């Protein structure tokens, strides 16, 4: 994990995909760039597909539950 934004999402009743898309939309609006990947705790995707069209999702136990670590895109 490098530079990014930590997003807390308390909407545990929402679908995983919707939670990720909300975080990505906020990130894109705030920073003017679309992120390439994010990190979530493995329990956030238990029982769900865990894939989204908006961003690559990586599980990591270092990320707190109900948090999404969104990385800035790599500079070219």
C-alpha cells in the first residue's frame, strides 16, 4: 500500500459493489483522478463476489473492517 485515501463505510447493509463504487466516486470527485485499486479487509467480501467494474479489489487483513484503502494511480 502506498499513498491513498482511507474511506470508512458504515453502511454494512449495502452490497459490497455499491460500497466500493461510492468510495471510488468520492475519490474521483475529490482528487480528479480515477484510482486503479483498493484494499479491503477479507471479511468485507465474505459471501460476495468481491469484484467490481470500477476498480481492482485486493484483500488485506491490515485494513480495518468497514474501511477501504484507495490508492492513487501510479504516475506515468
